[in-house]
C-alpha cells in the first residue's frame, strides 16, 4: 500500500471526490483506509438501557486505496 496512518490524502474517485483528509487507520489485508470526514454513512444504534432512545450516528467507512492519492 502506498499510504499509511497519518498521511494527508485527496480522494480521486467516488461520492467524496476532491475532499482532503487524514488517514486515521489502514487495513492492508483489505487494501482499504479510513479517512476522517470522508465516506460518511448513517448507522442506527439501538437503545442500551430501558427507556433510552435509539440514535442515528454518522460513521466514516473505509475507502479503497485505489481511490485516493497522497496530497
């Protein structure tokens, strides 16, 4: 892989094309990286305790390394 944790990258393909961010985590076996603030999706979380409400959280999902380049 040509990037590692802490590198500043630019997304060159996909819905977040043109965005810049920092690599938070790398997954070398899957050839994917987690970029902060990019590829955000909504995840539903069920309530933990009785009487508590569930939540919808924004979570960053991994991006394939072929879709990013080092800035």
